[in-house]
C-alpha cells in the first residue's frame, strides 16, 4: 500500500467534476455502517453551500487500512482511519496527512470487548487460546486489545495464542452468539444494540484502558492537498464545523439531522442503525488533531516491530492548517 501511494503521488487526482481553476470539487468517499460521517453531517447542515463541493459515496468500507488503501489508489479522496494505521503507513514514507479527527472515545462513547454471559471469560488470561472477532487487523480493535493484554500481564507467547478473526462489524454479534468466536469487539451503535438484546456482557472498554482519545482521522494524500488547496481548505473546515456541531448539540438533534439526510439519499436502513448512536466521541474541539493522538499508537507499533523506534515524530503525521478550531488554541 505504501508503494502504491508513493507512486500515486505523481498521478493526477482529477475526477469527474472540477472547479473553474481545475480543482476537484467532487469528493469521493466510503461510509461506515452505524456511524455518523462528519462529511455527510456537514453536507446535511449546508456547510458546503457556496463551495461547489459535492459528495460522491462510493460504498461502504470495513476498516481503516482498507479506507487508506482506497485513498492510496485514488479510488476515494480521503481515507477515514485509525490513527495508528495512518502512523504505520506514513512511517514508510508514504505522503499522507491526517487533517481532522472524526471519531474517538469519550463519555458514553466507547468500544468494548464483549462475551456471552456465563462464558467464564472474565480476565485477560481467560482469552489465551480463544478467538476474538475484530473489524479488521492492524487497526483500533487490535491495538486496544493488545494494550489490554499487556497491561494485564500476559506474555507475548500468551498473546500470540489469542486468535483475532476479522469480521464485518455488522456480523460480529451473530458470530459471537452462535459460538463461531469466543468474544467480539464492537463500538458505537452496534455495541449498544448488541447489549440491548441481552445475553452479552462487557469485559473491558477502551475508555477504561486509555481514557478519552481521538481514535481516528480523515487523511488525505499530499498530492491531493497540493493539487486542490482551496477544496481541501473548504472541505476540512466544513467537516471540522460538523464535528463541533455534534459536540455542541444533543445526540437527538444530531441523529435527527443525519437520519433525515440518509432518508433523502435512499439509505433508510442506515438511518435506522443510528437509533442507538451516542456521539462521535471526539474529545478535541472541532476534531483538532494532536501529538497525543499518535504517541500511544506509535509506541504500540514500535513494540510490535511494525515501526522502527524513533523513525517518525507524531507532528509529522498530521496538519491542522485547514482546521479553523486550531486557531482557537
């Protein structure tokens, strides 16, 4: 993926619709089931009005690495990914930057390791030799689980005996209930729905382990930014304002706006999935990205041997140049 992105750095990013100055005005993207995408929220709130920017949804994506891969191969114009995945890719020299945080963990919003009640899987050591469903490998779920197992004193040999099974999040609950896996990691509305149906219980959540944090960001290639500076400015500013709207308005207000938008775009099934959505979980105002959003995951990647120690600084992984809320700090 890194090699592809490096090669793509010299390829034109033009797509079907461009502005008068040759800049792209159609932003291609992929959505996640059960989540409020702040780009869509920005569109619903009219924050793109007057900019000429239009959103073009390509489809759904299962995880951050896949989303970054789509950006790297010019299938979409931004990737929406776990900050650790962005750090791993950027550490290889790939020209990509996080531009605004879009999801995180704070308050009522968290990701949890779930098991069936009565399973006797209560402690980290109980998962040795077991199978845990995660949405994708090398991303947020795996990083949090590794953090949990290490903090609970498991050896690397014991951790290696725990099998992570990549499954679409929408299928994780069924796989757990049917005994195909021993546990599953779920977040947001899908987690709330699973717990509401009963029979499952939470072992640990990422808020307990890590505290409030920005989990993932929208990331753009440096090629796209360089070729579309005005579009980038307008897009990131609108997304940041949408994140701030979600932070400063009630969950019901945001849900109502998004559900109406999804209904208008013939995605009523997505609207229903937001009934249990509780917020973005982004703790920084307007999704301003910070060093600390990457430091923890760089340490994890270095410990895993995925990134050479000291090879990259957190400040090299993001830019707040286009986020108006960064100027308020």
